[in-house]
C-alpha cells in the first residue's frame, strides 16, 4: 500500500493495528543503456509488490544515494556520506514519530550500505524499534536464482534489465562484456572508473529473455515478503 494513497488519519489508524512499514532507498546513477533511475525503480517496485497483499504501507522511495563512483557519468546525482546519513536519520526519526516500530529498508544500491552502521546506532537510541536492512538483489534466494540463470551478472548487466528499467534507447549490445578488474576499480577515482567501464556495465550480457527476469522477480518479491512476515526480534 502506497503511503501516497493514504491520509494521516488512515496512517494513525493503521499503525495502531500494525506497526510495520517499508522505506525503499535507491540511487540515480549510470546503468549503461538502462534507466538512470534503475536502483530507485527496482527498490520501490519490489517493496510495493511484496507489501501489497499484506496492506503494509510503503513510503515513497528515497531516490538519491551514495553514487560518487559514477560521478563523472552525466545524469548521476550523488550525496555526500554526511548528508545522506542526515537524511536517513531525519526520515527514520519521522517514521518512528509516526508510530512505526518495525521498519524494513529495501535498498536498491550497493553504495548505500554504509548507512547500516548508522542504523545500528539509531536502534540503540530507539530500543523499542526493529529495523531490517534488505539489499533485495543480493539476498540469498534472489542471488541464487540469478546465478542459476547466469553467474556472469553485475551492475548494469542483464540482471538489472527488467521491462520497467529499460529506456527508449535500442542500442543494446548482444555480446557478453568481459569482467572488469574489480581490485583496480576499487582503488581509483570516478574519472578512471569511467574510463575502465566504458558504457558502465561491469560484466556479462546486457539482456536476457523476460521469462528469466520475471522468474528472478518472483523470487525477489517472495523473499522480501518473508522478511515482513518473519521474526522481528
């Protein structure tokens, strides 16, 4: 259930019966031939699809994240770590003030994981709350499904090429891209990263049949829903 479809009175009534909610977080950054908004699109959609039969409120996705690695790709927008932690702190405080105590953060961007340290501190200050941080695409069952289909999968490759992350640009290479040197990638700045990556795909095919993608999506939604229904303490 989208918070956007609720008014404050309905939220107050809902939280009195069920204190679970979801905050999706993403990023606006290069994804080769896919949408710059891929990470935010996927985080919000998997959250909504997982929550829908349970009636759990889903807040609008936080679109911007920590994307400094791709800063030299046009269209990439990135926040500094201190700014981002401040934003997440304010949002978590507001969610808690609204009465929610079981909060699932559905993350769509690997670069956002530094906030897990902050969340640990935040829970120390809010002992009545429980927070689950969920990297949906590399959760165990979802990642296993990806590897079952094709282990050559990474950022901006076929594993993020869903019908809802594509653009009108038809320039999709049909070849499989060789794996980037991850060790070197980690020790250079954004300009050198862009030179190494070219179009932005880390490695693997650019697209696979939609049948494969929907199979992965079914697993991802189910795995996310299991977190909502599972133990919180």
